[in-house]
């Protein structure tokens, strides 16, 4: 039975690795705290990242007008804390209590539909000649450990598809393993591929002529990849110190195919390995 489980899991990993590669260029939004380990009473600046790649400076593309739709912080008691807007892509947060602050961000959800003429905004009831419709959801989450704490990091914040750490992300060292659980509408999400990379693993590549025998840079394995089990849980080994981002792109069927064909959840979780 153990051999069967291992073989089944390895087959899934191979198949989903292809899915990871195909979604590597998907747009995502993420959070960049200036300090993941502040002292009580500090003010922490939190940047918002947007784009395809998690570069060394934790930015990629300029945040588009109207983003984000919402950014929210919960204190160690689960109470909502107000963030102060500095710029469209930067906020500040006063952290008064010891413990974990959980910050999440989301873009406005909506529909886009592929047609023979290209992509159009709207669902199949609004767009003629629809080839494929997608209902998209983009969100990000991060943790800040104020002082030293062992509680509160694993509280869900209510995202539609959420990455929840199961061991303390504030105590991670190079070579440690982070265990996570995926929740889809509050329930364990099984057999979903996830990937993790440290800031700077992905780089901006110069434009070069396409060559049929040349492997794309995006096709190389990420530093950590896994698939959630039946409980929605997975483990990621972190072999590099610095800032990390877990990301996923999940596309389950939409319940009414007359309206749309699939959901798309592009979600991220950022933290720091010391």
C-alpha cells in the first residue's frame, strides 16, 4: 500500500509539474513587508507586488490603476487593524501587540473570455463567439511576527482559496520545512500543485530569438514544489535564506457552463526565512 501511495503521488507530481510550468507566467499580487519581525510599537511599511516574477527586489511590474480592491490586517486577537495608505502600492501598519499580524490583499474579481478576436472582459452571456470564459480571483497574504510568538499564525483570514501555514513561519531557518494547508471556501483543497521561490530566483530575461531546441527559463523546477494531499496539506523545503513566496494557480470548473467555463485562483503567501 505504501508503494502504491508513493507511486501515485509521484505520478501526480510529474503531471502537475507541467501545470506549474504552464502557469508560471500568470499574473499575481503579493505583499512585501519591510520587516517581518518588528518589535511591539513599531510601524511597518508594506509594499504591494504585481506581475509574473518574484525578483530580487520583490517587485516586477507597476501596480495598475484601481489595484488593489482591498487590503486588510488582523491583529493577534483577530481584530481588524487600519492600514495607512502611503501610495497606491505602499501602506503602513502600526503593530502594538505581540503576536502574529495577518495581512491579506485582493484585486477585484471578474470575468474574461477568449474569442477568435482576442480576450474580452465579460462572461459568455455578455460576449459573443466565446471560446473559453474564466472567472478570476487574485489575492495575496503575509505574516508579521511581533516579538516572539507561537500562536495565531495558522488562523484563516477568509480568502476564497487560502494558504495557511501549519508550523511557525516566524521561526524558519535555511533548510527547514514549512507545512501548509490549502482551504477552498474554508474546506481542505486536495491535489492542488503549489510552488515556492525565494526573491531573486526568477530573473528578467533578455529578449532572444526563439529556438526550438532551447528550454524556456520558466520551465525549470522551482526551489520547492508540492501537491496537497487529501487533507489539503503539503510540505515545502526551504533551502535558501531570505524572502520567499508560495504561489499557485488553480482552475476548477465553473458551476454553470452557460455563464463561464472555469474559475482561476491565483494566490500567494509571502514570508521570510532567516
